[in-house]
C-alpha cells in the first residue's frame, strides 16, 4: 500500500498520470514469475494469501487504469476526467471499436472461465506451492479443452484487439508490454522454468 500511495502522490506532484501508470501496471507479472520460479511461500498459508491479495490488487489497478485510459481515448478527454459529452471521438472507427470490444470481451470471458474451472488457488500456483492437491493438466473442461493456456491467451487476444483499435496512437508501448510479460510467464509455465527440476522430467524418471 505504501508503494501504491507513493506512486499516486508522485503522479499528483508531477501532474502526470504516467508515473502511476508505468510504476504499477506490470508489478503483478513480476510477482507471478518470481513466485513460480522460487516456489515461495511454499507451505506458508498466511504468506500465500498475502501473495494472492497483493498480486490481485496490482492486477486490478492495472486493469482499472486500462479502463480509464480507454474511456479517455473513446470520448477524447484528458485521462482521469469526466467527459463533457457522451460522444465518441471522431478519430476512431466505430466499426473497428465495436469489433475490438467484441473480441476483447470474448478474450476476457475465456480467461475468466479458465479461472473459474481452475479455481482461485489453482490460478495462483496452488499446485506448485502445495496448497492444491492435483496433477498438472488436471482440468479438462472448457476452455482448457479447446485452447492452450486460455487464461493468458484470452487476455493477450483481448489486449491485442484493444491496442489496435484504441491504444496504439497515444500509448503504443502499454499493451504490447502487457502482452510480452504475459507471454514470458506463459513460456515459464510451459517449460516449467523454476529453480528445481521441471515436472515433465520428473514424470519421465518415474516412468
């Protein structure tokens, strides 16, 4: 909370939302990758719940900022100000905007359903940290039955659509960085990159 408050106050002092945006948008990816790699806090329920709460908070902040900035672009207003009228910016293609919203909605829906079937603790590395007793690949329901890594890929597809339709002119770096961090973590999960032995090598030895 102190870090978030410091970023917020710094943005107010500089009269620029960019400090808050850059300093808080990508923190949760670092938490994901560090936790997956180190397997900390394995076996410590209280610290695990702290990790889930902190990671969720930073992700919520990141998504909230995306929503605020997207609205400012759509209604052609400065960030964090209410639009003077509900009229869409003339610089935007209505058809492109509608298509982007539909694609993004589906992407986030797929990701949300993946979270639902995996469970909150399964989502936050509960298997790797020993809090969920299950094997890798235990979920067979949709969307896992249709898409590989649907939780991440659903969000990446959504962000690509929003980048093309909304963000690429004013924030050309923002959503590409989100996608890069997400895909980097997805590769970490695919190849089970952590300080121990990958699960697929352990399976080979057991067999």
